[in-house]
């Protein structure tokens, strides 16, 4: 019988947002990208939405959306980030599910996922229910349909979790082969022991549940999945296809299914060009007559289970000890530091479990008399998480009979619900997965715990932080810098805690930088400025005013008055006071302005000290990303000064430098660095102009090649890619323009000649779109003798050559 093939990708990143700002801050380990979400998106998620199939000359002949042909799930928190940060990619993923329903008899490729990657067998029953329900509702809101299957984080399973999934309409899930314990043909009494990964993966199995419900299970082919993830099978697309298409098992079975499940990041992030190996395999399978692509729901409808299975409870796919990786020093690790141990895992979970119980008690007591079932209220809070608009929040309160609460009472309820959301996020599995308690993943979940405790204090709960940190002292670290979890919390988490006053401090400092203030948007709060003014005198600036800070998720507000002085460079100071009366503000304005206009800096500083008190705040009190942007602007200004100072010297000695090059005499390192810097800055200036001087770009490029200097390659590479994509977009807006096309073709030749490894992905996608929309029409005109159309075709093909895309 025809062998059916299903490839499942589990696409997931942990939530990385700062819990107080609700945005991801710079992660230096992800350089040259802003953070790991952006990096993995560029290396994997985006390429799989437009993956390349190459010909023998390594030119692109076809671009596929891999998601429309595989089974996949995306973590809900990752999709929420993608919707905000990469909306076009987000919609390509949703579109892929729609296209897959056309391809697979009405069944979509997308699966739901338990909400934020909690190890469900280690969660209490209430949290299991919330995780599954939130995952279902999130999926429904995004994909516009009910989910048929659900991915379990780390495939960690127990019967209660499966029962809850079945209760919410989930028809199937995917497990690792070693998670099967017993199987038997439906209707027979004798069970066969298949523990240790001996289950036949080529069929679906029925699992009967304690409630009387049932769910279908697919145990993926572990051998092939391991070869894909760790064995190099993706290095050759044809070998990948043959491995999936061939059945090495001696016993035959009806409607055999070949299927694997792996981290989706395998296809591009873990293995470079893995997305292309996948697209090649998908295309090759579609071309064959003896195999066909399918997704699990499609296969299940045509091949209902004829066997049933019993699972190994408290098991997972990435811990051979069950689920011990997330609560014990079981020996599972991620490599490196062979002498490091993970004895911190158990105490960390115990500390969080203790905190969860206290937060649950606060939640129930805080809502007593207001709602009949606080946990039903928490389950329904997903509607607000998905839509934070005032209308959505109002409808949520009305549905639960809370519409008559006062504004402060509504704020208190929202704070309690936010504390529960953070109490879910603090169990995200990545916090235990890696080698040390000081890792960024564990710091992240501790930050959610800190935010939950802060919200509990603000709604009348006890201060749980002293007991929590004391428990963390029992979690031993592996380095002298972080000997235990309490030190990690004190150094890495507590300094990041924000309240509305601290947001006001940021607002005061940002007011000194008009560009920063103009682009100031935060997902978590708004800053409304009142009676604000900015004065400038030479390099100095003085900012005065009031600001009202409002936290969007909870509705709480605070008003602050401020005065801030910038002396130039990084030297600044700001004073901030809560609820400043208009008369006080006017006195501050009068005295500070007088000192500023008379250039009496000590008088201004004394006035700040007098009216606002200590401490005075500095540039270091800006939020991390804003601080980097401001410092970037200040450094860019100094960079221009460096360039202006060095350029005349380079030009003055140009003939001497050329003579040294012609005689093959190497420049002293200091001198060569100066020339490299000058050439890099010249190229940047040329490419940042609106009207490109292609002749000057060509001359500068020839000098760079002649000197064989290692210019600032990462920065220029990104600039090259962005500029080329920008001009490609201009061409798609006016495809008839032969002048634009010729200019773009020349620019592409210059830039790809300077950096053959530059990222052409965005430009290639635009070129492919133009090929599908316009190329045939120009070719038809050219065949009638239209000379401009012939010239257009010739230039377009040359452009395709530089972009490594075939136009035919």
C-alpha cells in the first residue's frame, strides 16, 4: 500500500519578555540580532515560510511555504510575539494552515500547544486545565478553527493530562516511542510489552482514559527523528527522502505511516539550510507515485486506530529518566562543564511550588464574594490576554458579573489575574533544562515569580519574597559568582523590578532626547506628558514637566513631576517627585530656567536637589534598550567626529598609501585600521543616501577589494541587504520602470561582488513575486517584437543572476 509520510515540527521559543515592560530587551548572546527570538526567526521561522529549491547551478527554481506541507505547532507565546514583531511572517503561517486544509481534505497542518510550555505531569490539576484551555482558546483565536491535535511540552504525559485534553475536544497527540508501555489489538485481551521504544510507529493507537473518554496517540519513528536531529540526515535531501520512503520493518501493516517529530528549529537554526533540505524532500515526495504527504488528522480520519496503547506516565521525549530533568539532578544536561551538577533543580521547583500555593490562597481570598469560581475566572482570562483593549476588558468583567466594581476594585482584580498569569509563566520548562541556575532561562522564570510577588503585595497579600529567597539558598549554583539561587535572584532579578515611579524616572530622562521621546511606545504602559518643555543652550538641555504613567494591563496610574539637565555626552541628572502640585512645578520651572539661561550649572543642580531630593537619576536609569539607543546616538555623533578628523589625513597621504600598496609593503597595523575605518564609513555614508551614486559606490568598493581590508563586515552586510531589499521594493511598486530595474541590477552586482555571502533572502522573495506577477506579461510582449520589453527581460534575468534566482 502507498506509504504515507508526515513530518512534524515543534516550533517554540520560551517567553523572553521583561515581565514589567512586556517586551524583550537586548540579549547580547544573540548578536548580531537583538534577541534570540529575532535570531531564530531569521535562521529558521522565516526561511521555512519561503524555502528555496535549487537547480544544479545553485540557482533558485522554486520557493515553498514548508508549513503548508508539514504538521506543525507554534508555542502560543511565540506566536503572540511574532504577531507584534513580524506580522507578515505571522500571517504566512496562518495562511499555511489554510492552504493545508485544501491539500489534506479539510484537515489543517497546525496543532495547538499547552500554553507556555509547562511540564504538565508536574503541574497541579488546576494549572493543567488552565494550560490546556488557554492553548485551545489561543489556537482558535489565531487559526479560526478548533484544534484537532495538541502538542504536549517536551511530550511530557500522564493520564490526567490526556483526559483533560480529550475533555476539551483534542483528538490526538504525538509522543516519543519510549513513552509507549503496552499495546494490543482493539477487542483482544492480551497486552504486548513495547517498553523501551519497541512500539510500531506506523499506525495510530487508541488510549482509553479514566473518565471513559479516549484519545488517539501517534508514537513517532525515533530512529529517523534522531538521524534528522543529530545524525546528519539533512545534509542530503535525497537521502532524507529515501529514509522516509523506505520501510525497513520486516512485518507489513495496513496503511503504513512514516512520521517523525522534532524541534522545528532543526530546519534552519540547529542545521544551516535545514529548511532547504526539508523543502527539497517535500517537493520530491510530492513528485513520487509510491508515497504521499499527509498530516495526522487527515491520516486519522482515513485510518482510525485498530490498536490501543497504554502510556508510560510521567515520561517525556528529552529525559530518559521520565520528567526528572525538571525537578532533580538526574544527569540530563546540555553539554559543557562536565563537573557542573544540577542539584539546584529540586529546590527551585520546591520554592516555586510553595509560592504557587500562597498565590493561589491570595487569589481565592481576594475574590471571595465577588465571583463564585475564581478558577473559572482565571481560565477565561485568556480572552483578555489575547485582546487587551478596553472593550475586551469591559466585556470580560460584564460576563463575570463584575461590571459594577469601582475602578480601583477592577484594578485589584486585574492585578490578581496578572499574578496568576505570571504564576503560570514561572513554570516554563526551559528554566530547568540547562546547566546552571544562573542561566538566562532560569533568570527569566525567577523574574515572573518576582512580578507575581509584587502584584500580590500590591493587592493586600503578604510579602513572600523573604521566604522565597531563603528557599532559593538551598539551590546550589555551579560558579563562585552565583553560589546559590538566592544570589542569582538578588543580583539578576531584584534590580530589574519596576514600579510606576521607576517608569516615571525613565520618562524624565527620556524627555531630554526628543527623538527617543517621540518614538516612545511600550506594550505595558503609556506615558502622557503634561506641561512639558525642553530648553537648549549650546550642548546643554533642560527638560521640565509632569507625566502621568498608566499601566495598561491593570489600569493603575501615577503622576510625577520632573526636572532633568543634560550637560552633553553621557553627563545628565534628573529629579523626580510623585504628585507634584502645579504651584510647586511653577516654582521649580522658574528657578531652574533662571539658572539654565545664565549658564549657572551649580545653581541648576542645587535646585534639582532642593526641589526633588536625593537621589538624582542618571543615564543609567533609562530602560536597557532605550539606554543603548541613546548611547548609540551619542557614540554615532562621536564617530562622525572621529571620521571628520581622520578623513583629511587619509586623503592627504592617499598617494603614499597607494604606493605602499603597489609595492606590496604592508601598512603598520594602526595605519591600516585608520584606512579600514575611513573606507567603512565612506561606504556607509554612500549607501545611506536617498539618491545612490553608483559610480562612487563602485570606486569605494574597488578600493576595499584592492586593500583586502576586513571592513566592518557584519554591519555592512546588514546594510547591503537592507538597501538591496529597499530598492527591490521600489521596483515592485513600479515594475514597468526599465531605469529602476537597470539601476537595481547594477547595485546588486556591486554589492554581491563586495560580499558574496550577504543575505539575499528578502530580495529573492521580492524577485520571485515579480516573476510570478509580471515576468510572463513582459515575455509575451517581447515575443511580439516589443523592444523595451526585450530590454526589460534581459535586465531582469541579469538581476536574477546576481540574486541567484532563475526567472524562467
